[in-house]
C-alpha cells in the first residue's frame, strides 16, 4: 500500500491548502478533517492511502480491558496495516479517552505506518512522542479507549472530523491538518495541483516585489501574460 | 424479528426510567440515547429488536440524488427491515439534513416497522406525521439526507446518541426517550424490572398518603416489612 | 414588496423540503436556516421577500435602553418594512436575549409583515403569540435585546442560522423551518418545484398501495412510464 | 418561607421580561437562567424564595443507588424545603441524567413547594406531570441522577443556567423562563416593575390603534404627556 | 491611521489584562475577544485602530474562486487598509475555512498593517508565519474562505469573538488575546491604566518579599500609605 | 498536607494514563478532568492532596473589584492553602474570565503550593509563567475573574472538568492532564500502579524488539511466563 512513486512525485510540495482549492473547483467542499492537528510542531508532511478504523461509544459490557484480546481488536487491526499506509481513526470526536498510547504507536512505527490521523485523542503523550510516529489528533487524554469507546472494525467507510473517508482514498497531512482525496479523483487532482502551486509561488514573488493584489490574484490578462512569460523562462 | 410474546409481557408497563435503573445496578451507565425525543406528544411506547443503519458525512461525489438508486441505499435497507423491528439510525447527531421524509416513513409503516429512532432529524414533518410511523429524533430539517450525510450500510454496530447499539439488542422507547438493553442481558433485566415497577408504585401510593421520603425511598427495614405485607395482600 | 401573484401561484403547495432538493440539484447545499422553528404548531406557511436586520454583540456603552430612541434602531427598521415582506434577523444565534417582544411584533403585524425569522429568540412569548404575527425563532428568553445584542442596521447581507441572506432573496417558511431562494434563481426553482411535488405525490400514492421503494423512488424506466401515463390521465 | 403578601401583590402580573428590563437598568444583565423551560405549556407563573440544591459530577464510588439513603441526600433536602419555596437545582446543565422523578416530585408537591427549577432534566416525565408540581427544566432523560450526578448539599450559593442564585433570593418563573431578583434588590425592583407594566400596557394599546413606534416606544415628550393624561383618567 | 505617539506612550507596557480591569470598573464587561490567540508564541504586543472586515456564511452561488476578483473582495479591502491599522475580521467563529493565506498576509505585511485579528482561522500556516505578519486567530484550516464564508464588506460595525468592534476603536493584543477600547473611552482608559500597572508592579514586589495578600491586594489604608511613600521615592 | 513520603515513592514514575487504567479496572471511569492542560510544555509532573475552591457565575452586584477584600475571597483561600497541596478550582469551564493572574499565582508559589488545576483559565499569562507555579488550565483570558465568576468558598466538594473532587483526594498531574484518586482508594491504587508500569515497560521493550501485539498486550500464558522470568532476573 506504499504510495506509487509517480504519485509521490506529483504531490511533492503540494500543500493541503492547495489540494482543498483544487477539490473545491471540482465541487468538493467537505474534504478537510475538522479538529485534528499535528502532535508536534513542526511535523513532517505525510501522504499515503487510507487504512480506516472505527469506534462506537463505550458500553460497560463491551469496552473492557478484556476486550483488548478479542479477535476484533485494535491490536489485530494494527497487524493488518500495510507499510506506508495512513491509519485514519473514527473516534466520533471523543476527547476524553485516548484511542492509542505509546505501546500501540510503537508497534505502528515498527510496521512502517506513515501516520496516525484521528478526530479523537491519544494517551501517554510523552511515550507517543518517543515512538516517532507522526500523529494528527485533537489532543491528549489519560484514560484508555475503553473509558469512552468500543472498537468495532477496520477497512470500512468512516467519518473522521466530519469528512467521509473510504479505504484507499489518498490522505495528505501537513501543518494545516488532514485532507482526503477520493480515490477516483487522485489523478485529476495531481494534474492541477502542481501547476497551482507554481502559479501561487509566482504570485507570492510578485507580492514580495510590492505588486497590489487586484489584477494579480486572481490574475487578469496582463498578469497572466507576465506569468506565462515567466514560466517559459524557467 | 417481532418480539417474543413472553418478552412483551415481561416488559409490559416497564418504563425506560426503570430500565436504566436496573441496568445501572448491573454496572451499565451508558444506555440512554441522548437527544432523541418523540416526534409527537404523547406517542405510544414501543419495544422491539434493533435494526441498525449507518451514515457517514456527506461528500459531494457520493451524497447525490443519484445515490438513492444504488444497491447500498436507504431504500434497500428499508426493504430488508423485518416486521416488528425498531430501526435505529446513526446520523452522527447531524441536525441539518433529514435522514428520511414522508415517502420512506410511509414505506416503513407499510412494512410493519415498530418505530424509527435516530440521533439525527427527519424532513417533511407534516408528511411524516401523516404516515403514523412512531418516530424518535432530534427534530426536523428541510434538506435531504444527501445535503449532509452519506448512507453506508445496515446491520452493523453503530453509535446513536452516544450509545453503542448492536443488531438484535432490545430497544424500548417512551416519553423519556430510547434505551438499549444489550441482547445478552434481556432476561436478567426482565426479571428485575417488573418487581421494581411494583415497588415504586407502592412507594408512590405511600407518598400520596403523606409519608416522608427518608426511610421510605429507599426503604428501611420497617418500610420493607410494610411493602412485603402489602404484596402478600395483592 | 408583496410577492408577485405568479410567484405565489408557482410555489403554491411547494414545501421547504422540496425547495432544498431542487436547490441541491443546482449545487446549493446551504440554504436552510439552522435552529429556527415555528413558535406555534402548526403555523401557517409563509412566502415573501427578505427584509434583513443585523445585530452585533452587546457592549455596555452601546446596548442600552436609551439606544432604542436612536435613528438606527429596531423601531426605525420596523417602520421601513414593506407590506408582505419577511423580516430575517441575524442575531448571531444568541439565545439569551430576546430580539423583539410583544410591542414590536404587534407593530410588525399592523404593518402587514408576513413573518419574522431569526436565529435568535423572542421575549414576552405570551404577548408575542397574542399579536398573531407568524414567528420562526430558536425559542424564548426574558431579557431585552440590549442584554446581549446591539442593533446596527437593516437592508444589508446577513447570516441567519448559518445561511447567507441578501435583501430581496425569496424566503419560504413552513413546519420544516426556513429556506432562502437566491433572487437570481427564483424562476428556475419555480419551474421545477411544482413538477417535483406532483411526482412525489404520485410516488406516495404508489407506496400507499404497497409498491416497494427500489425502482419506484427514484423511478426506473417502468415506473417513469407509469407516472407519465398517470399524468396524462390527470 | 411563603412569600410576603405585599410582595405577591407588588409583583402581581409582572412578567419576567419586565423584571429583566428593570434589573438591566440597575446594571444587572445576568439574571435569566439559560435553558430552563416550562415542562408543560402553558404553566402557571410562580413566585417564591429560592431554596438551593447542588450536584457535582458522578463518580462511581459516590453516585450509587445506596447513596439515596445517606444523611446528605436529595430526600433529606426535600424534607427541609419550606412551604411556598421554589427549589432551584444546580445540575451543571447535565442533560443525560434526570435529577428527580415522579416520587420525589410527588413529595415536593405534598410539602407545598411552589416550583422546581433546574438547568438539568427530570425523569419519568409522564409521572412527573401527574404530580402537578410546576417544573422548569431543560427536558427529560430516563437515567437516574446517579448516572451522571452526585448530590452534595442544599442551602448554598449555586449556579443555575449560568446565573448565581443565593438562598432567599426571589425567583419568578413564567413562560419566558426563570429570573432571580437578588434579595437586597427586591423592594427596589417591586417599586418600578408595576409602573413599567402599566406603561407598556398603554403603549400596546397605542400600537393597536396604529401609532408608529418612533416617539412612542420609548416615549418622547408628547407621548409622555398623553400617557400621563391617560393615567390620570384611570 | 497610525496611532498617535502620545497614545502609544500612554499604553506602553499596559497589558490587556489591565485594560479589561479598567474597563470593567467603567461598567464594560464584554471587551475581550473569545477564542483568538497568538499564532506564534511569544508574539510581539500590538496596538492600533480597528479596520473591520465582515463575512457571512458561504452560499455556493456566491462563495466561489471567481468572487475573488469582484469589486467587493478581500483583495480590495486589503488595498484600503491604512498603515498601522489592525485588521479585525468577523468570521462568525468559523473554524473550517481559512479567511486568509500566505499571499494575502504577505500583502498586508507589505502595506504596514500592524496585525490581523479574527475569530476565524487562517490557512497555509507555514506560509503565513513566513510573512512575519502578527496574527491572532482561532487556529488553522486548509480550505479556502469560500469553502465556508462569503466576504461582504469592510468599514462596518462587526462582532468578533463575541465582542462588538466599530471602525476606529482602539485594539490592543498581547499573549492574553485581543481587547477593544471604544473610541470614546480611549483617553479615560489611558489615564488610569498606567497608574494601575505601576500599583500592581509594587504589589508584585511586596508578594515577592513574602507579604500575604489580605490587606495588600486590594490595599488597606496601611498598604496604601506604604505604596504612596514608595511612589514618592521613585 | 504535604504528601506522605511513602505515597510519593509508591507513585514515583506512575503516569496518569496508568492510574486511569487501574481505576477503570475498579469500576471508576470518570476520574480525568476534561479540558485542563499544562500551561507550559513540558511541565514537571506533580502529586498532592486536593485543596478545593469554588466559583459560581458572575452577578454584577456580587462580582466586583470590591469583593476582592471580602472575608470569603480568593485571597483568603490562598492564605489557607497548606504547603504541598494542589489547588483544584471549579470555574464551571468558564473560558472568558481568568480565575487568577500573576499576583495570586506568585503568592501561591511563595506558600509552597505544588500546582494549580482548573477547568477555567488564567490571566496575565506572561506574569503567571514568571512565577514558576505549575498550572494546568484550559487556556488564557485577559478579563478578571469578576468579569464572569463569583468566588463562593473553599474546602467543599466541587466539579472540575466534569469530575467530582473532594478535599483530600489525591491529585496527580502530568502531560496527559489531571486525575483524581478518591481518598479511600489511594492505597489500593498505589499497590497496583507500580506493577502495571513495570509490566508495560517490559511490553514496550518487546515491541521495540519487533514482537507483534496479539498475545503480548494483553499477555497470553507464554508472554506472561516470559515476563515473570524477566522480573526474576531484575
């Protein structure tokens, strides 16, 4: 599930901000996961295919330490994660029970998982930071997942931060948070994103020279001509 | 999936308030679904096995009117509902897109579904009331489900109003809202609930005679003796 | 500003639910105002052009009883309302200060205002009900507007319940709440809405005969043919 | 603790809306309890001295059915309530555990308590309505108080709906909700409230005659003169 | 619109905490903008006159990339900002669409704007930090403003973080967030603030010597005499 | 009130994450205070007995700068704090008025208070950081406590972050936040916590060697045997 080298190249240097603009132009406005932030700052940008996990609320007969040894458990899910995937966890926005702590994050790092994304929180944050796993989450809580959550499975469609995520969608995360690119749209987005980054880079250089915004961003005919001349000179 | 007659009898006259007290004594504190209320007042109490449905957030490429004809659709789910079941719908608490309107509710009523429970809302409320289907929900919104939600399946574990619900759990709904009795605990709850209702009925009659609460509720030895004498006299 | 008779006829019997579906097909998903409900149930459906009012938060030096006599005041705004308009008030969702009480509502009723819509609340609810003015709001609070709000003007673009409303947009309100039809889209919506209502009416009659949903709603070729035959017979 | 007859007379017909306006003119903006509403509509207006109760969050070692027999219990608190008081209960806005059910409300009604006010909810709503006790609350939940709350005492300063309430403050509740008049300000408020009601009654009669609002409400010199002439004629 | 040198001097070293205390003594309790925080820590304190901008919610027919070239656009607003002003942006607390990204912030920095304050969020945070513009906001989101917001104008009264802000009010921002000083009160606040800072500095030095708080803060007659003696010695 | 040396030793190196797991196994799920975070990162872990303080909402006649000199004041409470205690402050989650600023925190540091924990916020954050007092809170606000809160006492049961805290309960705070150990359970928790830390340390070392999670965490018979062999070798 490691991402194709050509995709990695196509999205090289493309920010989540740019991806949301490209998707909005295609009519998709709800692709950025609310509430999830880098656990350390700065944290290396990541890109990978989504491996989904799903929790429902805790019920005292289900959400017990004993459940950790059941066949459908977070442990089993982690062993099913392919190298290079990004684990996306639907915790229903729960902020008072940590979905994973240092031990589970250490195992994910060992297995080569690229990142953990959740609309919930993690626990034992000092230990989690020690594992080196890149994590995007809402924050930190001491209680174990069974204090608020019951794990029910992996590889299913989920919601995370108010966004629908399906297995194998492409996930990109950086300092602005996490965005999903639906699997069917990956190539179309790749085709436009790099050009948009280049255009915005040129606009930024113009602004730094003191050019006012109207006519420049978005560009009128004159500015477009100057940009095209510049691109030819590259 | 119509409920066994002996269960219907065991829970006859047992309120959701009593069920939550019995379950709390067994260590289950999270069994009442938050936010879901009767759509009309009063609305007939219902009891039945849970038939679960699940939504994730809307994504413009998925949540379209065209999706209504897909094999995994709310329409197909409704055709799979057995007579006497209670449909429990995980709408993630979304209050700005109606999960179902009058047409879908009319079909559920035709199929003999006992009730619709959701932590979301319904639409076309005048029409929904006209179908006669008993509904518990958070309220009403005009927009269709695809305005905020994507339907992903039925017969799975879900969260509804912050409570875990599994297929075939027992659901009881009345004016206090909706509670879940885990399938494995149904008989144990049935055994205690009727007795607790009878005891509380006697306490209420004592209060109406002017007996103060301390010693009566909960009952000390003297009150217990009086209650036992009364029960023998019944 | 009374609505054109041909518009009133075009939207006759068209629900807010239908309007949101028509607008969603045109790419507009955010047209239903969150949180605002009829103050009495049932309350007569209303349709009219938007007359907008805007509040900002209270500041003790501005939001005083003395401000009620200022040139820019809610009183002056009411005197500027044309007959048949629908007043739409941006209260920023504030639920602990009533925007208007019985006296202001009585004056609006006198002036022939069709309805008052707000994402805030009203005060002196018994008196407001007495005026007969149709009101959609979030509820009721005793304190005066100056307890939480400062009035700043009318006839401007506003947000109401998370929706953008511009002066002269068309507003329709019924038991499902309030929707906005952007002024430029009114005719296009009118053209489709009545046909959709008729189609859904036919589907409902089919459901009542026991026809299952798949193939019927949305309609496959066979169902479409039956519908067309039916429409010819009307 | 029954309210003085002269106070009952001074506040006769004075709405909570009017009281909040009078208190705002004295610099008190935070006197209306958020979220608490009449449990039936309409419900008779009530006035009485505050008898306060206080909950903290549930902790499983404390909030148990066994706690109901402890010396500091809701039962003991109810037996301490004087006739004519208004019980004001700080439930920290908790909406998923009912503070009281039918038995406790029945006992309060027996003891002549005028009303129960809370920023929480009640349980067994059908039974509570049957007791006839006037109740203002946020709604209804099936679970018992110990599912979410631990009772810790009575007769203390509390918060209720975001408002500070001290024992013996005066409470007035009507369809607009509940307001507190600090004990030290009762006479000052009484002196102004009745006059304000009379003045607003006259303004309403003017509005009903078709008089526009500017100059009338608030009144300019001419309108004041007409009002004074009218009051002399009464 | 650069602030007068005498004002800059009068507020030199005066914290937002002190300003809120001075304004509270004058009866203004609602002057601190909720939710807005420095984007970097620490971030240089700023002071300047308010230049206001206003958004309403997104509507798909209005909030499009095409709108960025309209006459009423964020670009045009930025070109109207005078050197030394503080831009205060009413984003209605929206946290899932960035009001501005790196290009717009770069232009603001070029124009000598002192700071950007909003109750919304910014996007492309790495780029924004690179511009050096001091920013106070609720956080970060990848999507563009048109994903959630429609820009409607500048130079109007707005709400920001639950506080009313008018053009030309004085804004002070530091690590405790942003406060507004109404234009009419600037001189009165300036007169008291510096003295209060000096007094609190002396109290702090007393605390550091081990003096207990009662009698010192607030100061009784003895402490006041010691403070006055100290001030004379300065 | 300094903690017993044997307790300090028993909890040496025990994280709040471990304590919540131990308490959950004893049936206590609600012991972690929501929303309160270290004011600096990292911040030294603290342990101590709870000294409780309680606020109710602000009322303008009560919450004034003058109140700071009253016998029941935050100043008097601070003078009553024993060395080594942890002050736990119920601010009802209020985030727009700082409970304490630099002067009060400086005095607490002088008195040897181990930490300040609140579900509210502090003010003058630069000054507070300068005092060196370890603080866990929801954030920062400029306004004084009287802008939103009225102090009513100390040494009472309180709620903090949705958790019940009684005087003399044991409080442990670290980077994961704050947990309460009920006074009656301290020894039982101490007995298990150190062993659990040791066990999890061994599991972490196994994960670092590449051992998969199933069978290891939780441990099956084989893993238990290996762990026991390891412990004997220590």
